C-alpha cells in the first residue's frame, strides 16, 4: 500500500472518499519522478501550502503554510531528501476571504463545532482560542447549544453540519470556510471523545 | 431571630466540559509551565490555557486531579490529552485564574460544566 501509515495522506484520501470539498492537493514522494505533475499543479498559482508526512511519524514534519510557487520545487526537493512525502495544497488565505475555520467533532448524537475567525487552526488547537461553539443535534440538525459571537450568517454552519452528519462517530475534521466555499483538509479519529456527554 | 452575619458568596463559574468527571481538591494557579511539576496530590490546576509546553509537563505529573482553563474547548489538543489521561477538565472558564486563589477548596463538576468553591 503506497499510502499505508502516512497518516496525513490517508486522512486526505478519507476526505475524498466521503466526497467532502477539499483544497486542490497533490502528493509528492519523489520530485525527480513527479516533476511534471508538480509543474502542472504550480501553474497559475502564486502561493501554495506545503505540508509533509512520514510513514509512522506524523508529528514534527516540515510545514510551510505559505510558500511562493517559485520556491516550491526547491523546498519539495529538500523535504523529499529528508525522507518526507510532500503534501502540496492550494493556498487558502488565513485572513483574506476567510469567514471561519475550526474543528468539527462527530459524536453519536451530536455534531460539535469549535471555531475561530482568522489565522491557522493551530490557534485553536495549540493556543485554545475559541470564538464560537455550536452544537447540533445530529438527527434533525437543530442547534442545541451556542456560545460566543456569530462568525457567519444564520444557516451557514448548519449546511456544513449536513455535509458531515453521516461520517462515522468520534472523528474530528479540520475545515476552513472561505467566501467562495468550504474546504476540509484533515480528518482524525478521536476515540477519547466517546467519554464526552452526548 | 435572623442571622446578622453576612454569609460570604461562594464562587461558581461555568465552562465547557473537555474531559468528564467530578473531583474536589485545592486550587493551584499555574502561570508558567514549570509550575505544573510543583502541583501536588489533590490539586486542581487553574491556568489560562495548556499550550504544548504545558502538555509535555502534564504528562510528567500524574498527581494532578483536575484542570480548569480560561480558554480552550473540547476539540483542542489539551482536551484530547486530558481525556486520554482521564483527568477531568473544564475549558473556557473565563476569569477562572482571576477569581480563584491558591489553596481554595473547589469542586470541578465535569458533568454539569461547573466549578465552584466549597
């Protein structure tokens, strides 16, 4: 299995399997063999996002969230040489055109969203910044809890909840809501969430 | 005959249940990551938020009874780890570090989402 144990790459594959909208993405295991694919991806893009993944070691991988396309190939080459597979994403601005970003936790009976308005989702993950929290009942998508200021017009997050309501329980999805649409870019299992009151 | 003594108002705050469980203990206000290592048995740490520097140290001290933070939610990295370690954790308790003081006895109710002085 080419992607076996590349957890971030498998995660993106999983998002594709659920037919969720995602940023345009390619994987580069060896730039020398995949240069044409990379050139095609970079064409017409000024900025791209570079993430990376290593078999069985998803943490502390090189990450360049905002990279000029002109510099992308040399960085990909360098990262590949260090033994990492590169995940090359379409760049989603962290402020311009951004409405919200955050996590969606799928529980057995509810869908929980924790949101921020701008910046990387690591603000939420690692710094604990949470600007809005919404809890939907899964069966009819009724909003049962709400905290914080409203980051989007009424009904916007409910539509997003509808996209993910059939995804198996106890998974956390990372997403970005831009003015032009919603993009999911990571999905992870969170078995510990079974302990939460649902 | 009414009691003329004014009863002191007990502190009670609400938050988001990030890791369930009900515990009682003494408050330890934690301002720097190293303070986590000083937390003793029966202590509930109260801190602005558990960033990755705090989390590494949290793993080294298994005596912590509970966690309360001003910031955070149920999907943050700190919340996932607290659930993994089975430490009750209440996140998003605004002003917790201001109103609670060291050695105060509190109950962290990680079922109802409240923390209060006892």
